[in-house]
C-alpha cells in the first residue's frame, strides 16, 4: 500500500516536472517570436507614419504646383487682355491718324470764305460776349456756303508748361465747336480742330497786349466749291485783356 502510494507520488512529481519544463520551453521558444512580432508592429507603425508624411508632402507639393499653374494661367489671360486692349487702342489711333491725314490732304482743295479770331481771358476757355458775336457773324454765312468745312486752331500765351497750354488750347477750340454745333447745327465731321498751345504765336509774348492776342482760336469757314469769289473777313473780336 505504501509502496503503491510512493509510485503514484513519484509519477505525479515526474509529470509536474515535465509540465513545468514544457511550459518553460514554450516560453523560451515563444518569447523571441513575440519580441520579433512587436518589433515588426513598431516598424509597420513607423512605415505607415512615414508613408502618411510623404503622402501629405506630396499632396502639398501637388497643390502648390496647381496654385502656381492657376496663377500663371491668370497672368497669361491678363496679359492677353492687355495685349488685346493695346491692339484695339492702336487700331483706333491708326484710324484717327488716317482720318486726320485725309482731312489735312483735303484742305488743299478748300478755299477760305470767312475767317475770324475769338479771344479768351487768361487761363480761361469761356467764350466772351464779343467772341460769341464774332462767331455769330461767321455762322450766318454757313447756310450760304456749299461743301463747307470749318477749321479751328487754338492757341495760348507763353505762361505755363507746354503740356498745359496744349490742353488749354484744345479746350478753347472745343468751346467754339460746342457753340457752333449748338447754335448753327454744324455736324462734327464738318469741323477740323487743332490745339497748338503756345507754338503758333501771332504777337510777341513779351508784353501783356501780345499775350492777350495769343489767347485765341482762329476760325475759318472754308468751301471746296471753286469760283472767283474772294475770301471775306469778319472783323476779329477785340482781345480780352482780363
């Protein structure tokens, strides 16, 4: 009985020792695998993060290229529009030059019928009563003149810059154009205008009287009907010395 018990106990001890050894063996064998798995997980996580970072940078780069391309397209479109506008302005200027050239050439076929000069106050483009009276005398001849054309040459004294005086001489000529067009129904294509500023003086600018004579618009009623009639002169309005 005691002997059988000892055998059983010895067997149990042997089985316990075998079980412990097996578990220890499993742990020893499994540990490297688990560690390797953990290392692979960490590496996978790092690779995933790196891939995401690269993808984010790539997306930013692509967006940057797209933005630059869009900006370049917009600049190209703006440049194209500017070029079109410049070409349009050039075409308009060319048309005006051609029209002016034709007008100047046609002036050789015209002879004066009536001429007058209207004068202006210093630094002014407002018609005085005397200036309007002189224009009324000239305008009275328009209905009796066939194939007519009116030439206006604006002038100034020498005070001020050349650029300002060109503008002022044009404003004075425009005042005459507006008066004739309004009161005598003169169409725009019948009027030839030039603003010469101080370039064409009729009297020395060294005196107040001479400067007053230069603040003027010379007006000529002309016709392309050729006959023996000599040109008439309307007495110019007295210079406005104000």
